[in-house]
């Protein structure tokens, strides 16, 4: 996510934090003024007014000025970081204080109101104690609840603003859990605070209304006015808290749902913007780490699929990594470039590799289109298998079709090479069918999936006969017998293959 200095200036930052603290105290003061008529008898109004008049400056200093000064001092690292020219530099202390600012500034507001109560209580104790013991106790409760309102407003509002503006700015890559030493309130604790703010405050206010009516502290005609005003305030306060709390959890949960849907589709590049260090934030970090892990695994899988055939890759990833293998009916296709050694001597290694890569690319494509497996590249030769590791019923037919396509692609490639001034490639193909052993060969530390057996040896030796027979394709009778479809093939010769006691019949196109 792109963030610039223009999005968060020093002036804007100071206005936001100061506005939240001062606004919360104003809301708390307003709530105190609304509840006060229900808490104190008419005969004590003069004494209360006298206290307020003489100690007004002290009370304002304690409840507003002191918390504001403490807040500014606490937020200085944040202001200093915002003011720096280097946008990529974020001081660790500034990050820590940003994450803890909702809780700390909320507590500072609560403590400010506690200090204000001490100022009031001192005046009561000094001048009016015999008359105001009962009101003082109620005043203590009222101040605590008023301070609690201040705490709730600062905490939830500042946390909401932090998630929307400051945390994405200070933590563009997330990783909030790496910021050590922060105080984290769990989701359960936050909802208890929410319950206290909405439920307990309401019970306290309506309790005072009932008591006031029962002992005639307030005229009955005034009750409707107070009830209407208080219910309106409580309703607005409840909507405010409900919105910012629900928004704080709804948005990241919707984002997580969308991100997991993208991951399910195979899009591992998308990330969740983590803006909290609670359980939801930890879940977001875990989803991001999961996406990174899946992306790495997909990259490894894709790279592995380029080193070996994807079917072999999938076969091994299913847990088939034991040494050894199983017997299966397959057709082996072996192709080799003729005159490769003179070519290597005449041309530079770069040109030779370039020619090899083009040849292998075209030949492998023909093999794979027919369901064959390019088992390995052996110098300038290709060993292909039809029928392993995945069973192929018409493996002989598939090998024949692949061979015809390979010869056509080779001729097409030679025309391109010749037009570019490169030498043409001559190759031979030998095909033989039978029972092979397909499985893992090597050691426990290093192994490869391959096919072994006499069928592989015969296919390689039949291909060697192509040069002497002046043919591009030779097929053994064993393969011809397994064909399901008919092809334009005819018996070409009967030859002796090294390692075999009897001659075999070879077919060609």
C-alpha cells in the first residue's frame, strides 16, 4: 500500500490525537452535567455550585490540562517520526507508543478525572463534610463513570483511527507482533469494556432516575425531559461504539475472506493489511505467512516440474519415494542426434547448447502431446517412456504417433536452422515395447525416477542401427504386435542386436 508524507503531516497528527483527547473529555463533561441533577438534592445545589465556582480553574487544569500535557509528552516520538524527511524510517519507540496509545491515553483521561474528584473532595472535606457525605459518595461514583466514558471514547475512537490511518503508515508490511513490549487487550477484554460502557452506564443512570422519583428529588414533569435527553445520548453513544467496534472487526474479516478466496484460486501474491496486534491481527499475519509459504511451495513444485516431468513430480509428491519400483508394460522411445561429436568440435559451446535446446524443446513437445514421459536427457539423446508412471493402454500407438510427429518437427526445425546459417540436425529413433521396472533408483540422499530393464537397452541399440540402416525410424516387432491402430509401416530388415542371441525383425516407415 502506498503511503506518503502528504497523507500524514505533523499538523494533522497533532490535531487528531489532541482532538480525540479533548473531545472525549468534553463528552465526559457533558454526561456529568446531564446526570448531576438526578444525583443531588435541591438543598445541596448551593454548596455544589460554590465548590464549582471556587475550584473551577483547578478542576479544569486537572481534568483537561494535565492529561493533555502527559499525552503530548507520550506522543513525542510519534510526532518526531512523522516530522522526519525519511519516510522509510520509523523509530521503534514510536511504533510501540502508537500501538499502546489508545490504552495509555484512555487511562490518562481516566486518571485526570480521578484527580479532578480529589480536588472536589478536598473542598467538600474542608468546608461541607457534615452536609455532603452522601452527595460526595455519589459524586465519586459519578466521577468514576464520567472518567470511564472518557476512557472508552479515547480508547475505541483512537484505536479506530490508528487502524485506518496510522498503523498502515507505520507498519506498511504488517508484522505488528514483532514490535515487542506493547500492551495488547484481547478481543474478550474489549467486548467487556464495550459491555461496561453501554450496559453499566445505562443501569446507573436509570437507577438514579428511579431514586430521584421515589424520594421526590426531581419534579415529575422534569423526569420526561431528562429521560428523553439521556436516552438520546445513550442511543447515540451506543451507535457510536457499535459502529467503530464492528467496523474494526468486520473489515479485516471480509478482507480475510477475499484473500483466502484468492489463495484458493492460486493467487499467492495478495496480502492482508494487518492493522492490529490482537487475535484478528495475528490471524491476518498467519494468513499472510501461509500465502508466502504456499507461494514458495508452488515455486518449488513448478521448478521441480521443470527438472523432471510433472507427472513424475506428482507421483513422487504423493509419497512414492521408496527405493525400487514395479513392473509394468511400456513402450520405450530412444532418439539421438547423429554426428553430434563433429558438430561440437566445429561450433562453440553456446551454439551447440542453443541447437540442443531447440531440438529437445520440439522433440519433448511431441512426446508429451501423446502422453509420453521424457524420462531423461542423456547428452544429445532423449529417453522417453509411454506407460509409466501413469498407465497408458495404447502406449505402443502413442509412441508411433509421437515418432512421426518428431520427424516432421525435426524437418521443420532444420529449415529454420538452415535459413539462419546453422547446421541441420540428423537424428534417429528406436522404439521397443515390453516389461520394464519403473521406480526410484539411487541412494537415500539422491535418487531419480527412471525405467530399467532389457527393453530400455534394446530400444537404445535399435536406435544405433538407424545410422547403419540409413533410416530415421526403426521399430521392433514386439511394438508392432501391441499396436491397436494401423500405420504405414513395413518390415524393413532382420537384424542382430548386441546382447541378444537371436535376430529381431525391425519395421520402418
